[in-house]
C-alpha cells in the first residue's frame, strides 16, 4: 500500500516538473489521434521503448553509479523467450513475457554474483564481455535460428493474446502502458530503502559498508531489477518487430545506446532516461536513414554519440537534466 | 566475559607490521582511548576489528561471538558502529539522507527511517543543516554527520577515529560532552582513537597506547601520562612535566 502511494506520489518535485509531466502525459495519450505518419509513430514507439530501457539501466547505472554496458543480453533474453515460446509451442505473450523476465532475473543473479566482485573499469569491461558471449552463443545456436534469427507467425486480426497487431497504434498504447508502469516503479524505487542504499554506495562505498549495507548484494539486486526491465522491453520488441536476430536484440551497440541515453539525459534522476531517449532516438533514426545510404559511414553515428557524451559530461556530469537544474538554480 | 576482546591481532602489509600481536579487552559501558604517534597502527587496528582488513592472525570476539574476518556490514549489524578519520566529502546526498541510510540498517520503511534520522539530528542539535550536502559544511559539522549516521545504525559499541582533529577548543568541548552523553544515556560503549592528548585523558576511563604496531602500554590516563615508554615514544617530557 505504502509502495503504491510512493509510486504515484510526485509531490517532492517542483510545480514546473509536475505540470510538465501532466502536459507530456496528455500529449502521449492523444498522440495517435494527431494523424502522424508511420515514421513518426515508429519514432515515438522507439522513444517509449528506450525510455523504459533507460529507466531500468538507471537503477544500477544511475542510482548505483556502476558503468553497466551489457543490458542488451537481457533484451535478448526477453525477446527470444517470447519469440521461441510462440514459435515452438504457441504460448501467449502474457505467459511468455513473464517467463522471459524470470529467466532474465535468474540469469542476472548468476552473472551478477561474480560480476560484482569487480569494480570500476574492470566491471564495465566485464559487463561488455558477458553480453558478447551470449550474443556469440545465439549467433551459432541453430536450434534458436542462429544468426538468421526467428520470424514470428503473423496474425491478421488484432490479437490481445499474442499481442500482434497490424496497426502501430495498438503497439503504441501497449508500450505507453509499459512506460508508465516503469515510470511509477522508478518513482517508488528512488524513494525505497534500496534506492537510498545505492546512492550511498555510489557516494562512498566504505561509509556504506560501515552503515550495514551489503554492497555486493545491493548491486546484484539493482542489476537484476534493471535486467527485468529491459527483458520486458525485449519481449515487446519480439511481438512488435515480428522478427528478431542476435544483431537486433543483443548487439553491443544496443547496450551502449541504453547506457548513453540515460547518461546523456541525466543518470540518477527520474526524468533523465526519458529526456535522453527524447534526444537520441530521433537522432538515431535520422542518422540511421541518412547515413544508411553510405556504406563507408557505418559507425559515424557512434562517433557522434561519443562526441555528444563527451561534451555533455565535460560540462555537466549529470547530463541534460543536470544542466536544466543548474540553470534553474541560477534563475531562482 | 569481555564485551570486546582483541586477541593477538597481527596485520602485516607486506613487511610493514602495522599491528604486532595486539591483545586487549573492553568492558561494556567503558570509554577506552587508543593513542599513539602517526603511523602507529591505530586505524589499522580499527579496520581489523570491523572487517575492512582481514588480520593475518589473531581473533576478535564481540559479545562472545567470533567476528574475525566478518565483512564491515556484518560487524555493523552485530552492533559496531564506526566513523572515519578521513571522511569522504560527498555531494550526492543531503545530511538527512545520510543519516536515513544509517537508520535503514534497522528499519525498512522510509517514514520510520526519516523520523529516526530527524530525532537523531535533533538530539545532536544539528537539525538545521539537514538539507545541506557534506561538501557545503565545515569540517566540524561533517564530523557530526559521520557520528549521527553511525549512531543511526543503533550501535552498542561505537569506534571513533580522530573525530576531534581539526576542531577548535569549543567544538572539542562539545564533542567530549556529547561522548559522555551517549555513553551514559544511550549506554554505548566507546572506543576512541585520538591524538589530542588533553581530550583522550579527559574523556577516557582507560587508555591503550600503540607505537610502531606494538602495544606499549595500557592503563588509567593518570598512569599513562607518567609511563616511561609512552613518554619516550609519544608524549615527550614536556607534556608530563606540565601536568
Ligand atoms: N592499506 C594499507 N596498505 C599498506 N600499508 C598501510 C595500509 N594502511 C596503513 N598502512 C601503513 O600501516 C601503518 C599504520 O597506519 P595507520 O594504522 O593508518 O596508523 P595511525 O592510524 O596510527 O596513524 C602506516 O605505516 C601506514 O603507512
Ligand atoms: Mg589513523
């Protein structure tokens, strides 16, 4: 009960923030009625999806302060669980998605246990490696389609059991609901005991330990929550794209994008991942379609992201949200 | 049975023996001082007791339980609180939040933690700084926050590492008074490292002296200041003469 109250309570934010949230929410609600083209709709769906990914990352990466660069493996686990269970056994999305989340949770505990013996750069590199290993396995595993990937059977009519729709509008509202569940969860999380403990760990690990905090266990918990978040998004990707392969759901670039968006927007703030996704998703799309035509320019988009993150972090390590807060303080 | 029993602790940093076969015990309710010149091994001894270092040999028994080699969070949960000689000046959390994190050691609900933290800040007379960050506060205040958050974990033994260094005489007076209060009212046993001689002698009921990793003396403050070894190692003749 307390938890639900906390999740829905935004009263510790400023008036401006709360009003912005309401306007933003109204916009999200009526967006499909505005007659936007399919490209814009796709961008909006991606925006909500990456916001969800970023919010999940924010638990361990933002509040916990750990440079986590391996979230794609859990996107993959969520996506593959949904896709394979549907193709093999015709199992509905509403069953396979939670199964995917459970597998992601289990896997994250197994990976997290050794992973959080490491600190700093070693940790960051190890998260990349674990993700690469899983992608390699899937790339070569014929049972799950190997590098060719898997296609989901297409349903002609709107199907709420398998969550398959012809019209993007259904997908849009579906991911919007997931986005709000994520947002409310994070609003609770930041005020929870674990949220406080993670911030202490980020600030001063020695002090945190002296206050009875089991650092490694806290990090593992946050890492697993992050993994569950992105597995939900992965499940969504499977039914939305109707085709998945290791490159689309497990690649390193996906991991980096997730972390980058949250950091750019503002790590360890509720709005950061949303702001980051609002900037980077359209940019990503634009660069994708623009550069896609030039073979030699593959990778240029990442150079642009790298430059962006360097500029922002040099000016304000707390990202765009940090800049906004700074300006607000100066103004008042 | 002693409250805290340190039995033959040795800590060797690759040839530098920071603690050499150290043994002593502390009774419940005592205030015990730990003194010695810089580099004598005082902080290392603290770290061996609470688990930041694993001693190479020896045992630590706390309330009848062997806690040797336990992690710091486990020794804290067992009832040992500590402060740090060098406190990290952080920017991420407010004073209130710092103390709440301490309170979360024993409670799960945020409101409970908040109430407890506010009560503690009130008890220490620093509730007016609750919304500041550590980097915005003078050293004396930072120290108090360190003390408050350690207290919030409900320790029965509190180990303070040079809480008075860098403070002016008035602030030292305050801290000494505060130590007496938490010792008598909250029934917290205190084990304090201090290099400010006047202060240790004033507040401690018993003093342990380290020098080059060895325990060279232990006794009442009045006897310690007259002890030959201590004078040679640490105090200098002047101090003994002036008292
Ligand atoms: N982690 C460490 N690694 C190596 N040497 C250390 C470490 N910690 C302390 N020392 C050394 O051990 C000795 C005792 O240090 P310390 O316990 O901090 O002394 P004190 O607190 O009495 O001033 C010093 O010579 C110090 O350099
Ligand atoms: Mg020291």
